[in-house]
């Protein structure tokens, strides 16, 4: 009998069926992967298992006992532990304080009643250290979370779940912000947990990682579980086909393109964040015509501030930005766009679209004051609608209803609308930040195809991504950011995942090789 059994779970929201008869059996001591497109129902399923949602019908059973979770607390007490993609930690508190938070009195039952309200930090730290070492996850209980690497913060989350005596551990996109080395460390942790009998539910869109760590995979589509199979019996291509219902090109095919002169030149650029802390320190690089220049690095190492300085959203402290040999450092965002910069922001909903506007209106935003979309101050809606219909068809936006609001679209289709608007302007330089973040393999395939099409047309692309596979697949040259500096620039033909990972953590020893 499986340790965790999901039997026919169903959940609907306002006439939208999120889950329909979902079945899942998770055996003790195994890693069970869940794959599915955006909107396939994975998040809803996990929220029901973890007590955030109550199912409309169906059952959740642990060790054969049917569970009725009224809250996440009920799920935690039953033994369900969840490590979310965005960590639920308090940066200013220590590791021990984060781990024991909310459980002090339960774990300290031996303490006399009159003193139980006093938090014993030394006892908590000792308890956390003992547990973490017994799990093979050593961590300093006195360290403040804000000083830890992303990989160590994830370790804190895992120890926190196990401190609460989790019998099933759910990891939601656990490698999204990890370096290759940190990913291998996480896999070692997962294998150790499996050896101790703790099953792990591994949710990811990275097919190679699923095949590397999971023993069983369940594929969801349109809210249903469509297939469960041993991972050893499926190739990455088969997994992708099961997810989207068609064959998917997993490895982008880059054409040979003649590289031209520099389109973007960044020299000794420095910039600060909103708290006046310097986040970009003397960065220099160039992007040439017909080239994709990828910027890799662990999140928070200055990539956001670098991009904002280039597109005009952030003032620079020093250095210069040249587009086609012209200094644009003093220009406004609008002027830079007019000079040939197109921008796909990291947050598509906050910065890329006006969600309450229609698809047609969002596609028109950059050109709203220009002919043929306006004449003498008056909008010409017929021309805008005709152009919008052409772009929706060309970029396969679904549903292809130009009057639908942008907010009604899935994440992948929202991204297609942004790319359609930016690429249709024939930019000299496309700045794309996390263009496939949170998207499934089918949507990623389409986005990559559009970027390579722009490259084949001789345009220049500055690609900033936390996904190393994306950088390695698309970029011609790769710059690595660490602590605000461009610590290495490598030709993609000579780079390895290991060398990228070392550079991302500041351990790259060949800085003189920057080109």
C-alpha cells in the first residue's frame, strides 16, 4: 500500500474545472515526479494535499487513513511538508528561529508550564543542529537567513519541514534558482531522504532532472492524470509528448549566422538599487549583430539593475551605454525604444502588459501615437485590429480572440503577446529577461523559436535568464554575473555547466579569459 494515496480528487472554481478525477500513489522511500503544462492542475493538486484547498470530491489518504484537512496546519500535523519555489523564510531571523517558528511549545513539552512562553534559543539551536546533522544536511543554526546562499536557504526549508516531522515532502520547482552544483547537492539530499523512507514529490518542468532523480512520473493534462509510468521507461521526448499531446523539439536548432559589428556597447557601467546599494560594479560587454548574448548568474547578483540601466529604467552611477555607436545613457526609456531597443521584462504581468486591456490594445501600446494607428490625435481602431489579428495568428496566441483581456490568457500566451509586440517593431536590440519563466515545454519551444528567428534576421538579443539550459541552448556568448560584476565572458562552444556554476558562485579562476 502506498504511503500517500490520492483517489479521484476534483476541484472547480467558478465553472472552471482545475482537477478532475486525479489519482496518485506515492510509495515510501521513492521520488515521484509530477509533470504538466501550465494550467494542467499541478498547483491545485498540491494545494489540496497541503490543506490550502478543500477538494470538492475524492479522498486523500496517509497510511490508509483518509484525511480531511481544514487548514495547512492540519496537513503539517498529519505529516505533509511543502518546500515552495519561493521560500517562506524570514531573512532577519536565524536558521534555528525560522525552523522552530510556530512549534516552540509543541517541541518543548518537557519545559515547566510557567517557562514555556520563554523561547530558549540555545535549546532550539542545539535541536536544529542535531536534526540537520542526523539528516546529512549540516547547517549553522545561528546564521541569519539573509546571509545564506539560495541553496542553503532551500536546505533550511527542508530541515524546517522535517523538524515538523514530515512523512511526505513536496518540492515545488526546487531547482529553479540553483546552480548545477547546488542541484547535485539537492539530489544527494533527496536520495538520503529516500533511504530514510521519506517519499518526495518532485514538481518540475526540467525533464532531464526528472529523469535523473525520480523513479516514477505522473503526467497531468487539463486537470487530469493522463499517465503514470516508471521514469526509466520514458525518454525526455516521450515525457514532453505526454505533457502537451504532441511532439516537442527539446533542443533548439541554431542556424549559422554571420556576426556583425557591435550593436550594444556597455563600458564600466555601475548602478545602485532602490536602497542606494551598489549592485552593478564596472560591468563591460558588447552584443553584436546576429548574436544572442546570454547573461547567467544566481538571482540577485545585479542582473535586474544591469538591464534596467540599459533600457533606461534606472540611473547609472558611472560608465556608458552605446547603441549603434551612439551614447544613449542620457536618454529616456521612450527615446531608447525609438532608437531601436525592444524590451521583454521579467514580470510579464506587472511590467509587460496592462491586464485589463484587450490583446489588441496591448499589441498597440508601443505604436499608439503613430500612423496608421492614429491620425491627427485620433485612434484608428480598424488598423490596430487588423494588425493585432495578424500578430495573434503569426505568434499563435490562444485563444486568438483579440478583444479578450490580456489578464484572461495563460502565462505562455501573455508572453507571446509581449514578444509579438516587441519583435514586430524590427528592433535593433531585443532585451529579454526571463522570457520563459514559469512556462511549460510547449510554450518554451515557441518562445525559443521566435528568439532564434530574430537572430537569423541579423538582430541582436541580450538574453538574461536563470535557466542554464536556456542560456546554453540559445546563447552564442555567455557573460556570468556575480556580486555585481561580470566575472567571465565565455564562448558557448567552449563552456561547460561546471565552469558556469563555478563562475556563478564567484569561484571562477580564469577571469583573465574575459573576452
